[in-house]
C-alpha cells in the first residue's frame, strides 16, 4: 500500500486592494457620505442665500460672521450658559422622576390605578396650554423654566419605562424565583436590565423634547438665553444673527443625542454582564 506524502501548506498573502478600491471605500464610507451631504447642503444654501432678500434668508457665510461677532461680544456665551443651566437641572429631574414614576406604575397595580388617569390626561393636553398656569405657579425665572421643561419632556420616559418593565417575560421571572432569587435580585438582575433599552429610548426622545421645552420656556418667561436671542433678533429682522442660536440649539441636540446613544451602549454592556452573572 503506497503512502502519499503530504506537501506542507503555503500561506498565500491576502490580495492588497488597489488605490482605486481604497479611494472607493473611503468615498462610500458612511462618514464620508454624511460629510458630503452636509457640505452639499451648505453649498446650495450659500448659493441661494446670497440671491435672496437678507430679511428672509442669510447665507452661511453671513451667519458665521454674525456668530463671530456674538462670540466676541460675549452675548452668545452668556445666552448658552443661561439656557444650559436650567436645561441640565430640568433634564436631570426629568430622568429621575420619569424613571421613578414609570417603575412605580409598572411594579404596583395600586399606583397604576391611581396615576394612570392623570398621566393619560396630562399626556393628551398640549403642554403649551399649561405654560400660563406654570408661570403663575412657578414664576418667570429659573423655577418656571425648569417646571415647563419637565412638564414637556417627562412623559416619554414614564411611558417607555412602564412598557419596558411590563415587557419582561413571565418565564424569566419564574426562572429567577425557581433559583431562589429575592424580589430585589429579580428587579435589579432581571427586570431592570431587560428594561434598559426601553428606558434609554425614552431618554433619547426626552432630550429633543427638553430642548423644545427650554426654548418655549424662554419665549414665555423671562426673555433670556438662546430663546431670548431668537425673540430679540426676530423682532428686529436680524436674520443672520437669528440663525446663530438656532444652529447652536441644533448642535446641542446632536451632541446630547450622541451622548445618550453612547450611554445606551454602555448600559447594554452592563445589562449583558448582569444577565451572565445571574
């Protein structure tokens, strides 16, 4: 019987991409497409903005010059601080109260029966209709702004927290009880980790509503902050300066949304670790 000698395998180097393939990969990458779309938008805006009446539209170059002027005078920095301070406090209270109320309503039937009519009624009422009452009760300054923001942004967190906790399957709870887990262990190791995606989705929605809430509050209360700048420059038809706080608000929204998405990814890692420990 003849034996066949096996020849040693040779490693074949992976084919190197050509210069054209590399350029195509870079051009077709998601970040490049986003950058090109934004650049094209600003080019079109600059082209048509220069041909329109400056009362109705300002090109990006004029807005940039207006932003530099506001930065040098300190007006923009002051407005950002005046808006971000009540926004930060209001957003923190929104997250705390929203998650606490959502957990209470989902965990205890009696609390659900008591609060459910009020939550549904307040959720259906346009929050702008409550602004005059909030101004009467909380005043025109810091407390009024925070109250308006919380009233606008808290409901998505309540609803999503409630839905996330109620979405936990009964079989998972039964397995936890079968292994002798206590109620607190079931909540922190099964229910809460499973509800994290719902809660973070609610927080992400609340960020956008909170930005709307603080601007609305600055429109109706003490005219200050970025909302006050919008009112001031709209009244005198300073369109280039009017766009500056609007663009700043948009940038703040993008940054905060990315921050919440980053936190969501970190919380998902914690969720996986808790599930594996259990």
